[in-house]
């Protein structure tokens, strides 16, 4: 019986990992394989024995990780012991979460266990000097974006473009989508996505709401939806919206329905991140926004030297498709301007809609998980 360690330290990665386990069991002779590692409820539902849950490992930020140093050090020791246990795993699959996963991969390779990593660290934006170290840690790297394998040419690492599983997730969502959100009848529907972390909401939501109110004054009756990932975040968004000095008349906070909001909205303003790709794949014209503390932005500018865009739709398209309102450019007036342009039947809206199908094709179309599973399974034979 095959033994496969699979580790995904965050919620987004564990959803990809769960689909990968399902595909390996279904099509690659792993129906009776033992899967174990780090994951969440979706991976557990696929029969993965969890050594830690993503609710424990999904920590973001240096300070937050440092505060839980003892936990992470203990977890890494347990994972290393599991690699050395007899019988040893036949394969290690790591999904995103490079800080811990690449350390684990180096340990596996030293023990002669093949190490396959899915989701290329964003070295094209941050720290290209890390490429040799990443290459030395892995046997194979499976990439979401078509331009990533070329970064590893000459390193000896096999890097393959498998496509982005978000495409198949969105296709499945479209097929199953039903019902509607609490939009106000007859109003122009607009989604506002300010992020879910408290700092993001504090910095970005007041600007979004003020700009939305300015746009509403010219568009007429509008209905705005703020999606939240869970009820805790929903309460934070409601409190922040109530505390804002100015905002539109009709604002509704909904939980766990961000894709539905993007599917139904006429336009959206979306915080930089994976949600911008979701908006593109769902055909929702949008503008990308991002704002951090001034000191953080100064560091980011140095690290991102030479990077033309931070928005994933623009990076994938290789050109400016979606407007980016970053740091000082993110103002209520800019939000107003973009919403007016995106809600109107005009060139700004049409240009985005025509570009979105190209972005989908560039991401590899459907079947990313099947392609990734085939590459991973090749190391079991």
C-alpha cells in the first residue's frame, strides 16, 4: 500500500490538495493509499489523516508566526519524524505554504523520498534570489501560471505548468450556482471586497464606501454587497461600515458568498489577491485596490522593483487589463471614477470583458488538478 504525505498549511491550499487526493484515488491507483499530513476539513473528508489542522497553521505575518514558534517547531519535528518512520512515505506532496513546506521537502529529498510541490512561490515578484534554493529543495515543481517554469531553466529542477485549479472551481461553481443575494430591486449591483483581515478592512473599507457613495450620486439607485468569508469577519465588516463617516445608502454584508456576489454584480472593486482572478473568470468588470502601512509599502516597492503590476489578471495577461489603485492612487475619487466607467456600457467595460476569456485560456483551461495528479503519480512508479 502506498503511503503519501501531503501538506497544505492554509485554507486555499487545502482545497486544492483535497481535490488532488480525490483525483489520485480515482485515476492513479491510489484508492487504498494512506494519505496523511497537514490539511483541513476538505482533506479529512477525502480520507487524509491530519497531523495538524489549517486552523492551527494558517497564520500570516512574521510577528504572528514568531508568537507561535514553539507550536511550529514542534510540528516540524513531528513531520520530520513521520518522514523517517518505517515504512517511509513513497512520496511527499506539498501545496503552497512555502515557508514550512520547502523545509520539509529538503528533508524528504535527503531521505530519498520524492518531493513534489504544487503552487510556485511568487519568486517573479518577491526575491528571485531564492530560485536556486527552491530548485535544490524539490524533485518537481507544478506551476499555476504559464510564465513560471521558465524561471527555473538551468537549475536542474523539473518545473511544469499544470494550469490553475481555480478555473475548474469556477466552472463547477457556475454549474451549481443558484439563488440570489439580497440586492435591492432595480438598483445597480456592485460588489465591494476590502479583504477580510482587520488591518485591510480598517485601511480600505472607508475609502471604498466613500467612493461608492460618490458613484451612487451619479449612477442613481445602487445596491452594494460586502462579502465576508465567515460570520466573525461579517461582524467586523458591519461594524466598520457603521463606523464609516460616509457611505452609500444600501450596503449588505453576506457570509461565504463572494463568488455569487461577483457573478451577479454589474461591477466590483476588489482587493488585490486571488479574488481578482475569480472576478475575471466570473466575467465581472472590476478595479483592483491595495493599501498597506506607509513603512510596509516602502519595503514592498524595493522588493517589487521591476514588477509592473500586482493584480493577477494583469500579470497573467501580460498587459494592463484591470485598473490598479495602489496606495496613494487609492482614493474615493478614483473609486468613483472606476465605478462610473465599469458600470456604463462603454470601452472600459467592454475591454475587460473581451480580455477575460484570454485570461482563462492562459490559465490552462479546465483540468489543472488532473494534470497535477498525473505528474505527482509519476513519482510513485
